[in-house]
């Protein structure tokens, strides 16, 4: 399109080490969220069609590998881009975080029922954010660490307002809870859940948070569960 976004898709064949086109999405977009579902279909949600002042999407579609076709499903309750999608063991899919405009974080959270493909509003995040470090924890809890909580449209990254706040969505209790706060405010970092028994000086279950836009490559950990 004129704004540079595309709906075209392709797959990489690991045997032939080559790419070939597949069916295109119904909506051209970028900065969208993607999730490989437990049934091996692909969910694409949200995004936008240009720069800061462009249209932000709530539209969603699912790619079926067997038929090589995209199907439009019920849109999310609100638009968001660069948010998170996560599937819990019960099959439900969480959508949270991200931006709904160039300067505001998307405030609500929602769940997709994988059988009916309908989105339902749920308990909102306590501190809406985007480009956080996220990880699925045991017992159906999804942790979001740090991220941006505000943004001034500028080419200077330091204009972004980062946070050390962490919280998780507890699927069994259907609500968000605060988690231990990071030592540093950071965004665009990574988080992983680690179960280990090699180092007795560290907890056996922990979340490792590393990197991001903090100026120096440092690391925080906190004991999980």
C-alpha cells in the first residue's frame, strides 16, 4: 500500500531453505501481535496501517495451514498494537497491553474463547504498558515486566516513559496482581521463566529479566510462584 504496509505472507521451508508465498491476510498491517495456537493455526490481532497518526486496529484473523486460508474472526474489544497474546492451558487467549494511539497505552484486557472465537472483557491491567518483557508462569499465570507507560512522539528514545512495575494475570482467579518491582525501569527487554538445580545460591524457580533500554546491560531476578 501507499503507507508501506502489506498483507502478503510467506513461509520458510526448512528442508529446501527457501521461502514461498501463501494466502494473504485480509488486512494489511504492521506492529501487530501474532500467536501460534495449540491447534497449530496462527492468530493475528491488532496492529496499524502506517505511522503514529494512522489507524490502530482491533481486527483479528486466523490462518489455517491445512486450507491455506485466512478467516476473519470477531475483533478485539479495543484497538491495540505491539501488545501481547498468550494462550493458557485451558485454550483461552489473553490480549493485553500495547498502544491504542501514538501517545496512550491500551487500558483494557480481554480473553478469546477458542471454541466460540469471541472476545470478552476481563479485569484490566493495573498499569497499562507496551513493549514489556513477558513470560508464562506455572499455574496459568502470565507475567508482564516493565515496559513503556507513556510516549511523546519523538525520534529520541529517552522521551519514552518506562516503568519498573510488574504484574501478572492469574487465569484461575481471573484478575491482575502486582508482582515484585524491578530494580530498574526498562522496556524492550526480555523475560524468561527458569527452573534450575545447578546453582544452590539461586532459587530453583525464578524469572530472569535482562537487557532493554536502560543504558547498560544489567540483569534482575526474582523468585517465582
